[in-house]
C-alpha cells in the first residue's frame, strides 16, 4: 500500500492517479494529521479519521466518493 502526504483540496485529490489493480493508495492530509483518504484502483475514495483506542490505531470512515 503506497502512501502520500499533501494538503487536501478538491484539485489535489482529483489529480491523484489510481493505484495498480489490487492495490490501495493512502493519502494523509498535511493540515489535519488525523485525516486520511484511501483510494482503490477503480478510483473509489473513502475518507477516514484515524484515532487511538488504547494501544491500537482505529480508522473511522467518515465519507465515501465513487
């Protein structure tokens, strides 16, 4: 799974190229460090807030876009 950090904006997120089939791209926001987006090869995008619950990191889905 590849990862990238950038400032989230509509233009920056729409300009991302989808990953290879069977892979996911994870993009972290540089302004809000706990905000992330995962993109699949078919360009489905899901936004997450990453939070710590005890010793584990939990990804909470907040929105999806296809």
